[in-house]
């Protein structure tokens, strides 16, 4: 029997269905369209197999998720918390996914009005063939939104067999820009010079008229920049949009503060305010304790304020870096002010000279008291064996801290200059050691209402971290010092020796700074006006032509020639020859670290700094003009360790010629290991550069005398 769809069969065999090839191919195509799943066409060899039923199930797409706008910047929200946009063609986005995989289409639907109160419905706009799990994004077409209002949207995911809808999202279009804001400042008004470089002032920003829908105030923050140097934001918290911002001027003279108002839709004011104000020159320290007292329990504030330090716990006065300082026992000794001398939430700088005598604990040089902890600690940290400036994040027990550490360990028993600055706009704190920057880190200093503390800190409500050693010349500024000012503070000029050479008899001469004596020998004699009543500049020491004269003096206490120093002398030679002459020289085993005198190869006055204790390589600062015989000349020379620069001054005027260095930079002086010599030096291990002529008023300083200070020395000791 032959029936439709059946092939002939042998006796006893079960009938087999006749494969409908065309139907199989159509089915394969139809199933392939469902989620783009390929369905194989039955192979020829499969047509003889037993009949079977194949069922392909299609899942509905997942509801679209992770709805957002403008490239993910604005989340999906409804109601009062809805997003605001400043464009009428915002970008919409949602993740499309399907348990079956494959590709999906997305249909975006836009309505005017909030959810449940639509006043208009727009034609759908689509995205096609989005791989499952990926984002489908589309932009509202031009011409759909023609007015600022509230709008709602959703998206439908389709797999060409079924679909699902997303939740609703709302947004409000606001294309109205805020007005140019108003800017004012009582600290830095527009007329006259005020404040100081690095001193924080308050500036007030106002909206200058409401521009939100229905006349509402819609400014959410101000974007500002001082002299177009970096952008900052100030959030609005007040109902009327007024904000007061602490800002720190960075340069003297005219500064310009630029301010934009920004509304909740992200609109910037069409023009920015340009507030011009003049900043006064840098001001001196707002508080300064030189600690030069010799007794008592109080140290005067010689700065702009009047906040004396009260010593307690065994703190006392004694010889220090510059005259006297404060000695601290490391257990109980401390000095404090009665009131806070600096606002630690605004720009400030603190500095001190410190001599540490041991390294077995946390030891604080300077801090300020909060209730439970200090907002900052200028201290030694034993965990890393470094100086550091650190800030606590809040006034509570065991707060988190952020620190900047010195690059090198401290030199125990040696005086070190420590300085730290803070600027609140960038939140940068910078540590300087001996005038050289060690690093900067972003910190936030909270305002402490307690005392400035010298020699200890507060931690978890207790006095802690007492400093063992000595502290000298503590300074505070209510502004951020520049790197140049930090170097200048470390280069504080401190007299270490002065030999006036006024004696009329004997073989010794007095150092008026240390009250030690130096010994003259060989062909030297007291010269000038023989009267005891004669002025100092009319008395001097003469070195005869024998080349045997010299003065040997103790190495000046506190003077390190590997750090900044200044040397000066009045000199006169009757004639010059082919030999170098040193009016002043530093002692060493083979090569003087410095020589101040005459350089024959150039025929000029010169200041020589030797590079190595083993070789004669050196740098030279030379006079602009050739040296003149028979004339008194004032020579002064400086070495600035913070910049690696040498300079020579002749009769109070800085010279510009150099040898071994193009501009006097790149110099690294080394420590002298021997005595101080007047009238000689040492070279290749031999007595050398002997002086022939007159020398008077020899001075040495730690630190660098400024050009003005050198000019004063010259003018007040003039020889003729």
C-alpha cells in the first residue's frame, strides 16, 4: 500500500516517513532566525534514520538593564532626583541581554512629561543587532525635543520573536546658561595691594540672578582658576547659591581670578567672571622665636604677633645654632604658646633648626594641639629613619595619617633646618631639609584650636613624642613659602668667626665670635695706624715678602663647608707675580676646600672651591676686571648648598666670570677637616698660596649673606 508521505516497504518491515527536503530547509531557516541560532539541514545519510521530534525553545529577552544617559554619566532615576541635561539630543543607553545569546534589537521610546503624565509620545528610534550582554545606545533625534521640559524614556529589547520592556527613566532638559557670577573679597579687594604671596584669603561667589525653571536657583558649583593655573570646583550648599572659598595667591602684583557658574544640567555661564586684585610683596614671619634668652621660662615672639613660648618640664636655654636655643631632655621638656598662632586649615609654613641626639623613638620638633591629636607633626620617624611632615585626617584617637619623608636619614648630633609648607587649594604639603625639597603629598589639615608646641606633640589626648636634643629659631608664616624662600630660610647667615686683626702687639689675634684666639707666625707684623684709638679699618696685619707668614685659627665652631657658607676679607697687595695668593683658606690634608684671594693665570681676584680631597680639580668664581696692585679691595664669596652655586663679590658688587662652571652652578663644596688659615692654603699636601701684602677684617658665616648684606659689610668697613 502506498500512502502519502510513505515509501514502499518490504513485508514485515515498519513503514518509514519520506523526508521532505524542502520542508527541512525551510525549518532550518526559520529556527536560524530565532535568536540567530544555526540549525543544520539533515544530511542525506540521516534520511534513513528513525523518525524523531526536534523542539527548539526561545526565551524572552531579559528586561533591559543598567539604564543611563550621556555615556553612562547620568543614571536612570525618576521624580525629584531625575537627571538634568543641557542638550536636546541626549544619548540614551541600556544593556541588552538574552538567555539564548545571539543578537538583539533595541527600540527607544520617548515621552514628554513625567511618568504617568505624558503630554506627547514620539516615534520609536532603534538600534540593531546588538550582541547579547552589550550596551545599545542611541541619541534622541534632532527635532524631537523643542523645549526645555521633563521627559521620560524606556527601551524595548527584541529577539524578532518576542520582546521585553525596561523600567522608565526621566530627565529634565535645561539649556539656559547661568549668568556670569559676581566675585568679591574683603581680604583681597580690587583697589590697592593687600595680603601677601602665599597667604590664603576668602573670596565670595554669587549667582547674579536665578536661571533655573520658574526662576529657581539652579547653580550647583563654581569652577574657578587663579591666573589660569589649574581648575578647581566649589560646591554650592546655600539656598541662594553663595559660596565663600579660601584661595591662596601665588605671585605678587596683579592676579586674576576666573570664575564660571555651573548649573545642575552642566551648563556653564556664557562668560566667566574675571576678578583682578593686587597682591602685596611677601611678608615676614607672622611669629618668630629666636630663643636667644639665657635664663627664665619664657621666650619672646619677635615676629608680627605677641605670643611668647612658655618653657616647662625641664626645657632650658643654652648655646645653639644661632646664639642661644632651647635644650630639650626628650622626656618632659616642652614649650607652648597660650593661643594658636596659625590657622592650620589655611596656607601656612613652619620651620625650625633641630639637633637630634638619638633615634630610638618618634620625636617631634613642632606640632599644634587639637583635642585628641595634633593636625600636623614635624618630626623624626624611627620606622623609616627619616625626618617627616605628617597630617592626621581628624581630631580623634589613632587617626589615619599621611606623610612626606626626607630623602636621607638625619645626621645625629648635627644641626638641621626643617621646613614644611601647606597650601589648601592643591592640598599639597611639602617638606624641605636644609633648604632642599624632599617631596610633596596631598594632605588635608583640619583647624586646630590649641597651642603651638615645640619639642613634643599630642597623641590620643596625651603629651607625646618629646624631642631629645635642641631646637633653635622657630618660625611660622601665615602663608606658603616658595621654594626660593625655603632655601633662603635654611641659608640663614650666622657669624662663625671674625678676626678684626686690630691687635697692636703679641702673636695671637682674637675671634670676636667665639672668643678663641688664632696664632700668627713667620713674616707677619701688625700694621696701620699705631695708635690704640685709631679706627678698626686703620689697623691690619701685614705679610712680608718672605712668604713665611700665616695665621692659624681653630676651625670655626658650627661652620660646615659642605653646607652653605660665606667668607670675606679686606685685602691689598703691592705687586703680583706668577703665584696664586690666598688671603683666607680652609684647612685639609691635601687640598683646601676653598681659597679666597688672587689667581695668577687669569690675573684676577678669585674664589676657588676644590672638587675632591684627592685631586686639584676645582671651580672658580673670578672678578670681572683684573686685580689692581696697591689698592684696598673687599672680597666676599658665597657657596649656596641649596642651589649648588658660588659667587664672588668685589667691593660689594657681584661678579659674573667663572671657570669650570658656566654660571657658577653645579658646585658641590666639601667639609674642611683642618684649621682656618689667614694668608695661606694647602695644595698637593704642601703649604701653598702664601700671601704677600695686607689682610684685614676676616669674617666667616654659616649660610649665605645676601647681596644687600654684603654691600652693607663693604660700605660700613670701607678702607682707603
